[in-house]
C-alpha cells in the first residue's frame, strides 16, 4: 500500500510522493544525503549506484515501518505480498526476483537489517519498530552484498541510541477502527552506555466484511519492539547490541472469484472489488512471530575500521488461507519454523590519499521446518472436500564468502577518476528432505548439493565537476541453487541449479543551481542466465510447481530521480523507471507437454516487470507564528503509478495472473514544533488512496476459476505526537 512521504531531511533520492524537502522556507538548497551502501558513509551523490533512500524523518512521520509500506514508491521495484501469507513479500527489482516463498529457494533481492542478512521472505511484511533509514540499491550487488542479490539489495537501518535523554509518544487513529501507539524512550549517555527502547502496537479492521464466522478479512493486530544498547568501550571501540521482535495476528486477505473458467461455477464472480465475503467453514486467523539479536563491534585501527557483525534470527508462522470465495475451494494450512545465524568481518580503510578498500569474510547458516496441509473440492458437485497433499520439509543451508573491493583515484587526473575493482567468492551448501503423501507414492525424498561462484565487478566513476559525475560499471551476481518443496514427485530431484546475472550500467549524479536541483539517472542492460522459474504444471493442482532453469533473458531499462526546490518552501520530487524485459530462451521442461524441449520464449512473460512506473510529489513548508511560538506547517500531495504486469512467467492461463495498471493518490497536512511548556506537539491529518482506486494486488488461476484480492480502499486518520 502506497504511503505518503513527508519532509525531506537527509535524503535527496527518495521515492514517493513527498520526497522530503530538506529545504526550509527561506532556503533554496537541498540538504546532503548520507548513505552507507558501500559499507562506509558517503554522500548519495558520490555513490555510483542507482540508489534510493528514505530518511528517518519520513519513516517516523509517515508510518513506514516495514518493506510492504514501500510498495509502489520505488520505480523499477515491485513489492507484493505472497498469496498464502501477507507477511511474506515477493520483491522484484529491474524485472529480477523470486515469486515464491519456499524455505529451500532464495530470494533474488537481498534484505539486510543493520548488516544482518535476512534469508526468508516470510515476515518481511512485519513491522520494524525503530527504523532510521531504508536504502534501496537497484541492480546486482554481487561484490559487497553477495549471495542472492541478482536483482539488488535493500538495507534496513535502525536508529542508534542518542546521547540525550528523551521520550516521545505518538497515537494515531483512523477509519476502519485503525489505531497505533508508538513509544520511544532514550536513556541518554550514562557513563559509557546509552540505551533506547521502542514499542509499537497497532490494529485495524479489514476492508472486506466477513459474512460468516470469524474476523473480517485483512483485520490484524500487530506488535513490534526493539531494545538497543551502545557501549563506548574505549576511544576506538564501540559495541552495539540490539534485540527486536514483531508479531502479526489476523486472517489473511480475501481472494474473491473474478472469472469462471467452468461456466456458472461462481455466479457472483466479479472483477470489481467486493465489500463482503466468506470462507467455507469460517475464517481462521494466521500468526507470524519474528525475533532477532545482533551484536556489532566496531574497532578503529591504524589500517582501517574493523567491524564484526553477528546475527541470530528466528521466525514462526502459522498460515490459514482459502481461495474458495465462500464455496468449498482450495485451502492451505502451513506451519513454518526457521532460524539463522550469521557472522561477518569487515575491514574498511584508506591507503594514502588515493586508495580506498573494503574487505570481508562472511558465514551464514539456517535450519527450517515446513509443514503444509492442502485440501480442495472434487471437480463435480457436491464439491466434497478432500485432502490433496500433506507434506513435511526439513532443510538446512550454509554459505561461506570472501570479498574485496579497492578504489584507486590516480593523481594524474587530479583524483577526479575513481577506478573500482571488486570480487567475491561464495560457496553455498543446501540439503532438504521432503515427506509428502496423496500425490506422492515414492515416500520420503532427500538430497544435498553444493554451488560456488566468483563474482567480479568493475566501476569507473569520473567527477567532471563538484556537481556532476558519471559512471560506467560492469557487475555480476549469482543466486544459489536449491530444492523445490512444492514439486511434483519427479520434480524434487535433481535440484535446480544456480542462476547468474551480468549487468552493464551507465549513470549520472548531478546537482544544479547551487544544489537547488538534483538529477540522477542510469541506463542499464542485463543478461540473465540459467533463470530459476516456477512452473505450475496443472492449474487444477496449483499446490504442485516445478522449478526449472529455463534459459536466458535480456533486460534493458533506465531510472531517473529528480528533486527540485521550485520556490522557497515548495519541493518537487519525480522518480521514473522503465524496464524492457524479454525472454531470449525459455525451454519448456514439463513432462508430456506438447512443446516439451522447445523454446517457448515468445509465449512467456517476464513476471513482475512493469514497463513504466513513476512517482511524483509536492511538499510545501512554511513557518507559522513568530519567535518562541513558531511552528512549521507542512502539506504534501503525491501520486504513484505502476504499469500492467504478470505474476507468473508461463501458465496455461497466464491471463489469470495478469495485474492491470493503477495509480494511487496520498496526502498529508501537519503542524509541528508547537510547544506546551517543555513538551513539543505535532498534529497531522493524512489520507491514502484518496480517490478510492480499485486495483488488484495479486491474481491467480485455480483451474476452474480465477481469483484475486484487491488493495486497501480510501483510508484516513490523524496522528498526535508528544516529545519530552
């Protein structure tokens, strides 16, 4: 769901409709944006990556607490909930991603929380209670981020404890019984220590009324918390520890029948958003629990900054989903347990005035248990429900990597040219055991395999002036192979192989009129080899998919991000993305298919690759009052638009996965800086999807009919925040 973004603060690239202004009423200059995309702090304008960044001010003031809130705001990035679980996110960048959430298949966009890799897409829709910044790195990031970043990477960066004591409380209310409470407490510096406690709780009713038993569809209760402690052990050593948790409880979204394939199967099937619905047997809740620990030790030495990042995370999820739309239909019950441990050592430093380097070692391991129970009706009346599959999957994975990157700025060119050479060597090991009944007669299946790869990269970055630089880069990345736990009996072995990406990119970073305007652009060509794609072999048994390395694709595109102060206090942001993604080779590997062994690239669609998408927004700020009674009025309006796209590459009913284009309007008006004694008050009124656009978030074909669920209708509310 698109969210309005507010005041610009430290990020000149952001994404959505308000792209924070950074400029105050009497200032025509945009503020500098600082990022850590290359493992060291640098200006966004000096970083040769197609990079978007959300500031902590926008995240805090506009309620962006998880990746799902970013959906629609970043051109050439699509974020869609997985049909079984709204907390699982399907993330694609530049047409590259993974549209499944198996514990034995990795994502193609790497997600990191404070440098800790998050292996599973399950739970990415959960709240993170105290985000300071989100950085979106578009394009392969195989050197510094490594495994499974063929599409790109996303950094979630949490707020560190402050040196001063402080307390803030925000309360929000809105339509559909929405409410949220966010509490932050800073201990301030006490000796060598500082701490921070954040707790968030929220709830809202669903927008599809349940006419049967149970809660309304999409209703949810959410909790999230975080404790962070910083220890300045010495002048050169800092230790950061953090614990976070997130909980979601409530029924899944409502999949309504949209079109009958078997005539008259669903008399009320409609392609318009339904306000009511039911499940056969009543609505059952789903639950997601996630927690994690991280320990980061930073040591400044004579050879550079040495950093140790240790992370442990675990998740538990219990899912109930029914696609029947009121009648007996395909239903899924899933229980997942996963835990992971990671350790990374980094060295970031300089060798003289013209050489910079980054080096690192990383280790990762995870264990998962997944149990799924599927039922479906018989294909003829009276539609008796029967068990169609009951499966248990145990899996584990390990990964080792060593990487390095060195940047040379030759003195002969006044250090205007940066030549960056990098490389990463990775070893991935995975094993899986699958025990499945009903459709399987062979009993338990198991396997293990290993993949390795070396990913080099080369970047040339030239600063023509202090305000204009251009770069050219060749980067590579790979995604490990794995086992398909949703497979047909014949599809589990052998495992699918790794996939590889090579990207060629030209980019520009620029500022104009004394930093009144920033304009960043990139054009790219990517070659995608040995693509891993899910193939539904029969829509009547949609719970069975096989994963194949189908072949090759080529992806061309561009990104443009502009920020401008139009007049004092009025800031405009425009971000545009274009993607032209096409299969070059797609070998049909379905047993018994009429086209088995043939190249069917002309019949396939690159999934989640809208051709055009953009956001445009205006934000106006002005001071109200004088002297000590001065406060700040901020008004913002934004519009985001996404082109049509498909949710699958190849299917006998590919139109059942089609999603039409749509646009969403958001707005916000806030008055901040008001004082009551020593307390600061902020009040904001907001609205999302103001024109009540009807759009499908996900669509699916189930053999006899098509079903979809729709995005949230118009919503509105008020925030009140007190800071002490």
